[in-house]
C-alpha cells in the first residue's frame, strides 16, 4: 500500500496536531507557547511538518545561526514510526541548512535513544560530547552529536513513500 506524505513549512494552524505528537513523543513536551514563540519571534528558527491526508504526523525544527544549524526537536506520531519519516525530515532540514549557508549541524539526543542515535550516525553525525543530567524529567545525559553537512544526504522535494 502506497502512502503519500508531504513535507512543508510549519504554520500556526498545525499546532493542535503538533501538540498531540509532542505529548505522545516526549516525557517533558514543549508547550504550545514554545512553538508559537519559535514561529513568531525566533528569526533563527526553521520548522517543517510532515503530513498525510492534511494531518500533521510529525515535525522537525532547527536554528540557523551563522554557519551552523542546531536541531531543536524532531518527532513522528507513534502510529507512523518505522517508515523512515524522521530520516526524511532530517534530510530536508539538512538540505535547508546547506542552502542557508550552514557548514555543520549539531543536536542533543538522550543517551537511551539508540534508535535516534543510529539514524544520526547514518546521516553522518558523530558523538562529540556529553551534557550530564541534561534532561530534567529524569536527569538523563544528552549525547552531543555533530555533522559536517554534505549535499548527498539531503532531500529537497516532496516525496511519496
């Protein structure tokens, strides 16, 4: 069965769906106000959603500052995990970062999130350090990962899966 997914820029109208995905994905989810602030006030922020049948089922965001991009968050609704949609979002974010002049990208990931770490390594990220006790819900460490951005890992178009 072929499913059609589309990646586009995040808009205010997406916040209800984003809140649902956020609540289902993280023990300490971002608030609606945090997303509003990112969309309205943060000139460094770039956010995308992935939708199916006009419903947002995932999103990802980053900050672009000078020649560096920093992934702020990425999440896929549990019903759609395992379809490589997170990878597609990451590739889209990496492509935008390159086109915006970024040479490298950083992110933090929970030490226990081995699935995400595998994806990031696949995309060229390497471990660069640890932030002890970074996550406030349980004091878990964050692994800092970094990548040199390369065109061959990026995606720029809408896709069908």
